[in-house]
């Protein structure tokens, strides 16, 4: 049991600056056209998505490897995670040394 009350002081948020419509992402899809791909992109209630890795990253003659893709996503996670943490620290009016716990949620890709 901690000697002080546990409480959430603030939350931070960061999102990619680039957004694309589902139609634009569908047009740049690296997967072969199929009814399933069409449905996943075009029948979604989601209309726009923020993405750190631009969709054209996956296109072209030299397809990125899984290692390339994971590196790009990791770079984005570190950058956006840092922004969210700065946002939360500013909102709470505290410095990093005063943080006892950090919780994170995200989506991949």
C-alpha cells in the first residue's frame, strides 16, 4: 500500500499530423484488390485516419521488409509518445521525476 493516495493527475494525447480518407488509403493499399479489402477500407464507419507512416511507404518496386515497417512504426511511436508525455506533464504541472507510473495505449500500423 503506497504511503500517499494514488491518483491520475493528467492525460496526454498526440496524434499523427497526416490524415487520409479511407478512399485515399484504399487507393494506396499494398494488398491486391479483393472484395474483403474493399469492404475493410470502404465499408468502415471510420472516414479518416491519422497515420505516421505515409501510405506510399508501402508502395513501389522495393517493398519494405517487416523490419523496415516495424522501425518506421517504432520511430512514430517514440515521437508521438514523447509529445503525449510532454502534454500530460504540462497539464499536471509536474516534471518527469514526479511520475510514478505511466500507462500507454495505442494502435499499430
